[in-house]
């Protein structure tokens, strides 16, 4: 594997996106590109986000569509179609990444597997401080995070542990729960084979679980990324969950269908047409 495409989802929060990009530009592994997937930010926020792309030391592509509600799956499909890497890392624009995040995901990547990592949640007050002072907490060492945990500014510290789990990483190959696109690695070929995210999942909820279930149905297995790759997740208010029940019902129906592998409306519509072979 060479180039990795990091797909960063954002919406009307340029301050968080800036810190997320700062953490990406501090990575020890430099063989990656960033594709910003903007789910309809307002013009002023869009201009701010685009300004972060100027003179960056790694390639950055900016993909935007109009705001028609929560359509994270759709904008991620559009971003994935623009990506050049053979491996995709999905993260959220309100997540901060440790300097070895990409290098660790690269070591975990294995043909036939997707890799979900985990996250550490920041408190509301600490999130405000991090944003206001633009604190590079992703560069800090263990003692700092122990202190944050004692003060209640993060919800846990165990996710920062790096454990050589060996074969235990393959222990639950068909588990779909708690695989979230704030921290998920998948081969682009596998992503395209199941037609990416299903855009029928509009509104908040379960578009990432649906992707993982279809990957499993297609024979791609889970390789656990816990105790290897984690993200620091900034606090934010809850999204509109008015479509959560409908999305969950659709998810359960698909979970029961082992033959359901291909998204009904997915990434294929955005891929470039193959070159003509006619003479």
C-alpha cells in the first residue's frame, strides 16, 4: 500500500476542522492525501475551510454539496470518488488524531479486512477551551491525559493504550457494532464493491453500520483497531434524530439478509466513466 486517502467529514464548524487538519499535518507518516467532505456548510464557513487547503504540505481536495439536511453518507461517497488512494480512512472533522494515527492504521491494514478504531470523548467545557486556545493536545504524552481523566475532562484513558493483541484482533470478524466512521479504515476496492454508503440513509443514524454490515455480507471481515488507533473526539450537541428509528428499521432488515451487499444508491454514480476500449 502506498497512498492513503483520509476523508474528513465537516459541517459548519471550521474551528474544529482547523484543529483536525492541524493534527493531520503533524502525522509522522506523510504518504497520504486529505479529502474534505463538506456536508453543506454555509458560504462563510466554506470559505474558511477552503483557506486551510492553501499551501498545505500534503495534497488536500475539497468536496462540497448543498445543505439538504444530514447527508454524511452522500458527501463521503462524493469524497471517496475524488480520492486517489487505495486505502480509505474515514474520520470526522471534530476529531483530533495522534501523530502516529496514520502509521498505525497503515500497519493494521490487511487485505480482506476493515479496521474500526475507537475514540475518547472530551467534555463540553474542555472542548471549548481546546478550540478557544487551539490547544495541540494530540501532541501530549500519557501523564497529561491521566491528569485530564482525573479532572473529568475526558471520558476514559484506556483507548490510548497500545496493546499487541495479535490474533485477538480477529476474534469477532462479523461484529458490526461500534464500527463508526469517525475512525474507520477500509480498502477502496472493498468500499466500491459494496457501492459505498447507501444514500437512502438520510438524517442522522446508522449509515456507517449499514456500510459495515454490507462489507461483512460481502466477505470482508473485521480486524479490531482498539488499543492501537484512537481519536480525540470534541464534544458537540446531538444531531437531529428524527429519522433514527426509520434508519434503524432499515438496518435490521438488511442485517437479516446475508445476500444484501450492494447499496441501492451509492458511490458508483460518482465514479469516472472507464476509458473507452473501442478502436
